């Protein structure tokens, strides 16, 4: 299958693990809701020349080994496709096997896909292919939104979707994605704007009461950031919340009860990332529920999808 055939699809990375199957279930439902094809993708990383050399010296037929890995990969794809179709029988499901590193395969797919979905900390029968490091790497560099399905360890879930906004245009893609997912899944949406108050916050994050005075400018910024989306998605039940503290702390707190937390991502310089850290990887690595990372791309860099 050519990469252009992925255009407009929802791609889910699979490795045969239970975590990946959870990602397949989430992706299948979303593909059905959006009436898009689902692509299940498995990658068999090619051995480099040095590894091939030592395999040959050890008397191991690396060609046969790769063929067996490919056969195992096709089995993984068949099982994942069957799992998706059992959940959504009318779904169009395509299978793709790539012979590159899983990160590369998923990042390439993100150039054409509508959405990439993958599990976190999965461990499949042919090795660790979709570990947490892969989910962080892909969500950090992908050209389309990435949803990482994390195992729920605490909290009941069911509280809907939460997204953080800073009130700038960089938050716009994440806000739109959050509204769209909440609309498709008929879930409530909480939009939070976090700000620092050195007098009242020492660490963590705490929600501001709706009737606390003196924050009219921040409430206006928050309301303005969602005004157009409320008109576009009138079916979405929206709660606006001001929060003192750091956005990553608030999102991690909320993840114990939410079904999905949404964060924006934009390219920053290495020094900025080292000094200030990065919100999206922190949430992807530590959240208790699924996490969506939505990139902010400059107009010239945005890929075209249908």
C-alpha cells in the first residue's frame, strides 16, 4: 500500500500486545464514528548491516529470520483486523506491514493519516515494539494528532474530555480536536486555562471557584478561545475552568477521572525544552487515561489530508 493510500484514514500501530489491542478498540470506534477507513500497521525493523554481519558469522540465516518476522507480523495484523471488525463489523479495515523502525513507520503514516493511535508500554510476542519511548517519540514528532491509549490504573473514568488552552493560536488545533472528539463520542468537555499565581500557589494545581472576583480578564480570554467552536459544535456540553498552577499537573490530576486529555504540541528549540521541559511528553508518560497530542504546524508545514 502506498503512503498516499493512507490519506484521511485512522492508523493504529499494533504489536500483538494487549495494550495495542486496546488501541485497536479505541481507533475502530473512532473510525466508525467518523466513517473513515482504519489502517492497522505493524512494523518489522530491518537489521542493520552490522547485525546482519554477526548473524551471518554465527551461522544464522538473517534472510530467513526476517521472513519469519514478517510472517509473524502478518499474523499480528490479521488478529488486530479481526479484533477491529468484531467491534465494528461495517468498518473498512486495511492492513499494512512496514520493514522499518516502528517510529519511522508511524511518523511516515502521520504525514498522510487523519489520526494515529497507539498503545503505551505494550510488549508483544516478537519483542518490545510499542514501548512508552515509542509513544513519546511519535507523539512529539508526528504531523497529525496522535492518541496514546494508556492503561487505566486509578479512577473510574467517564468524566469526558479535558483540554488545556493558553489562549493563543497555538492552542487552536488542540481545542478543535477536543471539541470534535467530544462531539463524536457524545462526551462532556472541560476546557481549562492554567495560570501562575505565586501568592496563592506553591506547587501543583488548584481550580479557581467560578465566583472568585478579580479574574475577569482571564475568564474573558478563556471564553473567547472557545466561542467559535461552541457555535460549530453546539451539541458539546462545555465547562470552562480557570486553574492556578501548571497545566501538566492539572491534566495529570484530571486523568484519573477523564476518558481523554488533550494537549497541544509545537516545535521548540533544544535549549527551551531542556530549561522549561515539555508538556506533552510529561502527560503522555504519566497520565492515567488516554492522551491526545495535537501538533501546531505552521501553515506552510501543514500536510494536506482529506
